[in-house]
C-alpha cells in the first residue's frame, strides 16, 4: 500500500495541528500491485519492465510495459499467457507475473542473381522448423535460363529443408 491522503484531503505524508475538540483523523492508502517478469531460460534472453516503482509495484490501472529481449541465436516466441506482442503494454489490475519464452533460431540465407532469377523463403527460422525455398527464373527456359540446382547439388525446387543450423543456399 502507499499513502494517498488524510481524510481532510491533505496529501502530505505528515501533518501537525492543535487539537481543540474531539477530532478523528484517518490516513487513506491505495493498494499497490506487484508486477514481475522473467525469461523462461536466462541463457536465451531477458525481460525489462518499465512503469514500476523501485520495489516493483504500481497502482491499479497503471500501464506497465514488458519487453522480452532475445540473446544472439534466439528469438522471442510468446508470453506465459500465449500473447506474442513484444513489447507489451499491460494495464495492471492485480499482482501480475509474466514469463517470456524464447526459441533457438537460425538464418537461412539465399543468394540469387537478380538478372536471372531470385529465391523466395530465406529468413530466420526456429530450430527444427521447416523452410520452403523456391528458386524462380526471371527469364524463360527457352531463353536459356531456368533452375538447375542448389549450391549443394540438390535439384528439388521447391525445396523443403529442416533448419538445424545457419544455412546458405544459392
């Protein structure tokens, strides 16, 4: 709780006065709520919280911002309740605890000669997820251009790969 005011509406923490007759003085307090968050695995990331006092408390309906920060090689996936917004602003109604979940990720880099064609499907993928890559020729096959093979010799197009490491395909 935190001090709100005296029953007379005075909002200073302490008051002095002379009592001349029967007097009732009441201190009013507002309930504070604890907000906290953590990474489900601190090796993968960490959480920052803005909008709390130095002890981790705030008043009812205060807006607190939770930010999940992934370490290199990982990405933020979701909060305890399944919400994927990041950063995430929460209006506090009660004591609140959130955990951030992170997943290992890898980069699938695709290279192509824009004059001859391009590759769709590169990017960042979670570990053991599937990437679908498609090589597209921008010139017609009759003009001498067409997909031949990937740099690792594979001839599948489109091609599905299970991402377990950073990968370069061209």
